[in-house]
C-alpha cells in the first residue's frame, strides 16, 4: 500500500495487518460517513465542480492550514 500524506506510519502498520476482506469491511462501514463528508464539502463549495472551490471547501471542512 503506498504511503501518502494522509496516513501516519502507525496507520500504515495497522492497515498492512488487515486482510483484503477486513479492509473492505472497514471501508464499507465507513462509507455513509464518506458520503456525508462529501455532501458537506459540496455544500460549502456552493455545489460547484470547480476544483479550486472544492479544495478550499475540503480544507475548511477539516480545518487544514498549510504554511508557505
């Protein structure tokens, strides 16, 4: 599984121990929340498909701040 900025090393270590079916089950249990989060981001972006507005809404939703 590739590492990216959204996973800590501890998260990746745990994910590597899961079987494919356990990982799929965990994802499906979380699915309703993913949809809810996405709808909230769309609402914040004014239902726009503009990637810049969606990114800004995503950062706002999760209170992410990036320093230059």
